[in-house]
């Protein structure tokens, strides 16, 4: 029996997703984005199963959830989502329909000290990602781009 806090040293990406992604289907939810990202990582030859730590995959999926949920809740809806493998990580791009830049997006990554129901998303994104960029889209809205390391 292993301790609950002990994670296996490597991620297992071999199990199939609950629903295989369909190339013609757009991501419309955080759950769909997570499934898509798992498939992207699983299929990328640069990330064989034994070369990606479970903690790194959990971090990646947490960032995906936070970015997509923020787009849906605070960005007037999810307008686009991509996940592209890079050297040692995954570049995520989440597009929403709002021109408003999140106030905490360029914060320090400090977790809120006061007990509150929200406000944890951006500190987690900042702590788990690198190269965070927020760019306005020519036809309105914005794209948030981050790289989440997997190594």
C-alpha cells in the first residue's frame, strides 16, 4: 500500500480518453479541453509515457481547466482552444470574446491569504506556467497563451 501523497514517478497516458476526440469537434468545456490535451500529449512522439511525470500532467490539466473555465465564466465564452507540444512542454492558447485583461494575470502568483471562494485560478496559472502572454484579437476578444512544462 502506498501513501496517498506519494505519486508514481511517471504519468500514465496509455489509457484511452472517455470519448476519443473528434477532429471536427470544437472544444466547448474544460472537460473537453482536458481530454483533448491528454490526447495531444499521448500522441506526441516527444513525450513517450515514461518521460512525463504524473505531477507535470496534473499541473498541465489544472492550467487547462483554469484557463478554459475563466474564458467561459469571465471572458464572455470560449472562442477557441489549441494545445501544441513544444520542446519540453505544451503551449496552450485559449481565446475568449472579452477584451478585458484579467486583473491578476500579471500578478505575483501569491495564493490569496483570506478565505474566499474564488481568486485561486490566476495564481495557479502563474505558478505552473511560463511565457504567459495576453494578446487582443483583431475581431475582438483576446488570446491567452501559456507554456506548461512537462519536464
